[in-house]
C-alpha cells in the first residue's frame, strides 16, 4: 500500500531550465510534507517542507506547491544546476506521529 | 564533524548470525529515528526515540529486531537470526524534537546477508 507515490523514476533536464518533480498521496490525514534529496553513499538531506494549511512554500531556487484537493504536490527547481543531480524523495506525515512515509524517489539529472 | 554518525558503514554477514549497528546522533538532539531502505524504494520508518524512551515502532520491526537508546544519547539496532530479506541500508536520523522539524540523516549502514 504505497501511500506516497512518485510515478516518475527519473527526470532529465538541461542546466538553467526548470525541474518539476511530482508526488501524489492517498492518505488524507497527512498534514505535513517534505522533500529530501539524496546523493550516492550519503543519507537523505532535507530540502524544503510545507504544511497542509499552505499551498506554496519557497526557499531560494526551490518551491513546493501543494494541491490538497488533488492530493498532489510538486517541487520546482529554477534554475536547475548540475549539482542538483540527485535522487529526490517526497515524504509525508500525519499530525501527532513522528513517522515519515516516503515515496520511491525520482532521480534527477541536470545536464550541463 | 558534528553530523549523525553510523557504524559500521558496511556489514556482511551470514544468514542466521546476529548483527548490531550503532548510531551517534547530533549531540543536542533528543529525538532519534531508525529507517530502512531497500534498492529502488524510499526509506521506511522502523522506530523512534524521545531521549531514552522508544515511543513509536513500525510493524516492520519484527521480534528479531530490537533498538535501544540506553542513556538518551547513542542508539543501537540489533537484528537477530538475520535473513536475506534483511539486506538493506539502515539509516539513522536525529532531530531536536520540535513538531514537524526536519530530520538529519546519517550515511547509513549497508547490510548484506549472504
């Protein structure tokens, strides 16, 4: 039962262009969402988060959009840089629980 | 380096053996988490501690798995009678303990059960 789904295993974009990574969820009890990125041989690193009371959160080149009615969130990276090449995980949690539920990840490749 | 430290980085064992992993969180963090990640999957929650108290456990944590955090600092995860299906990356993370706070992950221990 995959409660957090990242349907694109991989994404390739050109340097300077926008990267859009998508995530869908099924559990309507999720009230907090996070994006982590992971480089090979390292643990995941927190990128950006959003509460269910918001529909957008921005941090520098990274913006997360939340569409609660569609149970969908997306991460926009503008402009994309080669150093952004990594696996990106979408994660969600239910209020009152410390358990993060992760998607399978999307491997982003930014070509110079 | 003041990040989350995990040892060993790699562990190869034979089926049926017991293994123990150690996690040293960031020193001022009072919450500690264990996750497991298999190839092609995202991390899966195993358990978490608030100081020395184990407050939440996943159904994934069978009776062959036990985690401790005896003094509220470092933690150990033991797997008894390992099975090939236990082969995975075991990730530890820590946080201050504020609601909805980001987790800081270690680099993980890669377990291979032969």
